[in-house]
C-alpha cells in the first residue's frame, strides 16, 4: 500500500525525507495497477526546465517505391558490379558472396551461376559482341565464360581462368575485339587475348593500386589512373608509357588519387576525376600530355566517383557535354568549349555511377548511395 503525506515532514539534514507518524493523514490501498517511477526514470521525460519534452518522436521509416520492371535477388550479400549484354536481354552481376550470376532481365531467371572465386567478385563485363563474359575477384582470379553457340544466348560454358594481378580492381573489354584489360591492387595492368588466354602485355609503371582504366573509344590507346594520383597513357603494343602525369605536376595535382576517367569518342580529350574533388581536362593528342584546365564544382575533399561524355544530339546542337558525379551528391554538367558549369543536379548521398542511354542519347541515369536511380534529360 501507499502512504500519502500531505502535511509537514521531517528532514535528516539535507538528504532523505522522512514522514512522521503524526503527519499521515490518509492511507490509500495500492491495487497494483500503477507503477511508481524512480526519479531518474521520470527525469528521462523532462527537458532541462523540468517540462515534458513533447518534441521527441519515434524514428520515421522511409518508404521507397519500387518502380523497376524486373529485379534479381539471388545474391546473399552486397552486389558490387553489374553489366548488361550489348544486344540480348541478359545481365551479369557479382558480389560479396564470392559468386557471379548470368540472368535474364525479362524474367529474373538465373541462366548460369558463375562460380570458382574464393573472394568477392568486384568486376564483371561482356565482350563487345556479347560472345564472352568475364568476372574478376579480390582473389586475383579472372574467369571467362563463352556462349556455346553464337545465337544461343541462354547456353554458356566455362572457357578459362586467367591469373596475373594479386587482386582485381576493374576489368574492361576492348571496344572492337576479344581483348581483356585488367587493373590490379598490385599496381599492374594486364592485357589478355581471348579465347586463348594469352597474356599480351603487362603494364607496370604505376606505383600504387590502379583505381581505374580503359581503352579509349577507338581501342588504339589505353588510359589508367592510380591511388597515388598518376595518370598514364599507353600504346597497347608497348609496356612503356607514352606519357604520364603525376600528383606532383603543378597543373594536374590530383592529390589523394585518380578515381574516374572518361575519354572523348574521337580520342582527343580525357576528363579525370580525383579523390579530393578535383576534375582535370587533359589533351590526349600532345606527345607529353597537356592539362587544358580544371573544372571546379564539386566540394573540396569529396571524391569524383564517375565521369561520362554525353552526346546531346540534335536536341543540343549536336554537341557533347561532360557529366561528373561525386560523393557530395552533385551531378555536374560541363561545357568543355567554355570550361564552365552548365547545370547541376543532386542526389541525397554519393553519386556512384552515370549511364548514358543509347536512345535518346541525351538522357542519362544516375545511381546513388541514397538508394535511388534518377533519370535526367
């Protein structure tokens, strides 16, 4: 039962309060329905002035609407890489669960499980004609599959495993032939001839992990960038660089490393994104590599994760613009004729990729860590 005191009470100094027998006015029986709160518990519901805090609200759940026409959920852990077949309704994906999958984009059906890795599959890609598909893992393995018959895109077989780098960072197919380029954590880049699997070239002039690389659109040159901030331009026929730009070059100076790169389709200009927010425009027609200028729009210290040249077609006067996306959530559209920012769009978190649509070419889709895809005209 509870004793209710409504009169005077005696104090033991400045500590606890005691109720004397003569101060008791009424005894109220406790039916067990209410539970008394300790002072510290009660204090949790008061602000500094002793008033109840009415502003505290439970965390609101953010509901994202799924507007996709198809999904694929066979991976058991994070998905690190996805690529689409150039003509057939096929996709390839690789993930933290150490496997890749070849799957039908119209039904979500698994065509083939791409196994054989012992660590995360971080890079995937189809050859230019779609006849072969490759996966690259953190275990250093590059595994290649091929179509059993040219016109049967649902029947595939394992071709061979390629070894070279200690840990795969990226892989890119040649735009016109069965040649595969692979960049490694060990500062090397390997080039293979398929289906034989012959190592055609090893490029070993980098001094840090090779973060990014690709053939230029013509396939006649290779451009690569590393974590030390060095950009190197290669002739595929030689293991020696045509030229290189480093973080110590005053006009280039991408401290923190090269993160992204894209080349104009004519092979005359490359745009390079850095780990600290810098974007540089580099001429590819000069013998020693020349920095044309810098594009300032991304927040300092925020990585420029992706770069793409976008053909505006007739809608844009048959001009090309460059689009960059960064961890600051910005998507910047640049006019290289004036070296100025044309417009800026935003995500709520890091922009991780920019994809240009085949038709119409002036439409792009951006992917973000905010769990959304956005399509822009």
